[in-house]
């Protein structure tokens, strides 16, 4: 069993490390950058193994530990699992493995805390990958709140490839979105959790479907707020004035680099960092 090295002091100018199965987690990085522009960011997209949504728990855990080693080598003060599937499969293992070397966050717990505070005794919908939905982790955590929330979940596996292939910019998206959101499982929900970091890119279309009558819960924004609270609570806010950004992928193609602008909101340079060499 790995025994973490105890540290007495963290350099607050160290970066926030984020990782995802691909580039979808850049929506979380974008929200973090917008809310905390003084913080440095190191992002790792495991594009060699995407998507995580149809991978086994053991495989996702193996990838997550490899990526954590990369982020720890670069002295990240926080490691944020910017992926719902990895948050489900690997959060507990990553937290144990990282130990006291860095704070560890996932993208699920901040959302659970939010709906517990805002949507008690209401019907809330959840859409996500098959891995996320079939894990039942959201329902388990919601039930633990004992807040009278009725969670209705629906796997929406076509949405990620639709977004990654840029189909969300034409009329195909409307038909796919309507086909999912009109399902009986999501009838009469008061809020809808976007349980995948790709989904903020189609948030306007989802809002349009519901005619703004349902609160669309964007995990990237809620997670960024939770990260801000964590940094302040543990006195980890960067006050040095030194800020940088690095973006790594485990498999590089030009299309990935082109697509990053969609997710991060501006052009970024991707560096190739193979995990298994």
C-alpha cells in the first residue's frame, strides 16, 4: 500500500491540476480561469483513452493514478478530477493515493451540495454518460442528504460524440437533445444536472428546450465556486502574481488542438505527454 509523504507547507503559487478523459474538462478549466484568474492551471486530457464513459472502473483508476503522478511531479496544490466518469470510478483511490501532497476534488460532490441547499423536496433530473448513470453514485449521494429530492437519471451517450464532432452547431443537435429530454424519466423536473463536462457547450440548446422553465445546473460553474471556497479555507490562494497555464494530452492530433478553443474559449497549445512510456 502506498504511504503518502507528509508535507508541512504548500507553495500557494503552485498550480491547480485538472484532468479529464479528453478535452471536455476544459469547460471546468475555463470556469476556474474565469473565476480565479490569479491561479495557474495545469490540464491533462487523456485523449489516448477517451471516452472514459465506457471503460471499466479498473482501467479508469489506472489512468487516473498515472495522470496524478504527472500533476504531482509538477507540484500541483489541488488535483481536480474534471470528469464525471473518473470522479465516480477513481475519486476515493486518488484521494488515498495523493494523501497530503495535494488537495483532491471531484465534480460530483459540489453539485450534490448545491442541490441539497437549493432543490430540497423537488424532482431533479440528471443526464450523463452510461458509466456515470449506471454507477448510481448521484442517487446514493442524494439519498444520503435526506432532503426529499427525487432524482431522475438518464444516460445520454450520443451527446459527447455529437459535441466532439461539432454537430452541436447544426440542426442535428436539436433532434438529439429533444429525443433525450422528452423521455418520461425527465418529466416535470425542476432542475437538470449536466452530469458531463462536455454538456455546458450545449447548455443554451437545453435551456431553449425547457423555455428557461427549468434550472440547468452547469457543474463547471458550481465546481469552480467550490474550488474557490477550498482555496480560501486552506489559505492556498495564489497571491504571488505569477500565473501560467499548461495543457497536456496523452495522444495528440491537430483536431484536438483545434477543438480546445470550443471548450476553453480561447486557443491553447497542447503538449504531447504519453502516459505509458
